[in-house]
């Protein structure tokens, strides 16, 4: 189980997301990735291996979004390569996940039968596709996530970023930790409070655990 970070910020957050992922490196990982919104559109950068590989991609191809999610992956389902690295995305949303979706095979078969095309070998992609599918039926982001969560078996922490939603992330957890931090005009999600530790230039962040798992 590796690292999740989410930041709703006031200026470009990709540097802060990578810094927070670095504070989670102690947990171990095999690949890393980040998603932000550029003019409301989802943009991703992902890389196999060390965070420095992701940083190189960000240097070559920067992200300017003021909201973002990031992930360090310890592969449980699917090879540790760039395709399987999180965030996983559809045209509507991007999601990062720690843990295991135990019933992903059944969900994948069900969604494939309804026309969803899968790109990765991961259990996590079913979450992206399931929530997207529910949104296509007319549900908004919150209602779609609320409808999707009871269908997931296993232990998980999740952070969702939605196209066109510049000031809004959804975090959810069941049997895995996810901390929420409140800064000065900024809000954070993280796998642990360490991920939310403020940089010296930022005001202190209060953290609290989310509701019962
Ligand atoms: N089960 C997911 C995967 O293999 C998440 C693993 C993790 O917690 O990093 O991609």
C-alpha cells in the first residue's frame, strides 16, 4: 500500500504534490504519477521507477494546474510500468488508489459488457470506469462516487479529480488511512499526516482523520 496526495491549491500544485509524494517514499513504490486540471481539462504525467523520473517528465512537460492528485504505486495487480501507474483516468475523472479492489474481475466484466474499454491491468481502473459510467447515467461526481463505493470490496483509500471541477476533490477510504489537511486557502489529502507536513513557507496545517472505515 503506497502513497496518495491531493491538493486543492491557489497556484500550480505539481511541485507540492511531488514534494508530498517524496515524504511518502519511505513506504516504498515502483512507479509514480500526477494529474491536474489545465483549463478544466485532465492532464497526467506518469513514470515507472523513482520520483526523479516523474520530475524529469514534469520538467520537460510542466503542469500548471492549481488542483491535483498524485500517487506512488506498489503494484498488486498488473506490472509496474507506466501504463499501470496511477492516476487512472477517463474523459471525466482521474483517480489514485491505495489498496486492493477484491471484486475487480466481476466489475470489469460487467463494465466491459456495457461497452467500457480498459487500458490497464490494474484493479484500480474499474473504479475510474465505474464512477464514469455512473456519471454517464446522469449522476454528478458526489452521487456517482457514493453509488460506486458500496460496490467495492477490499481495503482502499481513493482520491478523485474531476474534469471541469477546479476546486473540488473527493477522498474516500475503507480499511485504509486517508488524512485531510486544511491550510491557508488550501486543502490537502494524504495517506498519512506526514504527506501533509507543511513546507516552511506555508502556514501550519491542521489534520484530522476522515470518518470511520
Ligand atoms: N492495487 C493497486 C494497483 O496495483 C494499488 C496498489 C497500491 O496501493 O499502490 O495499482
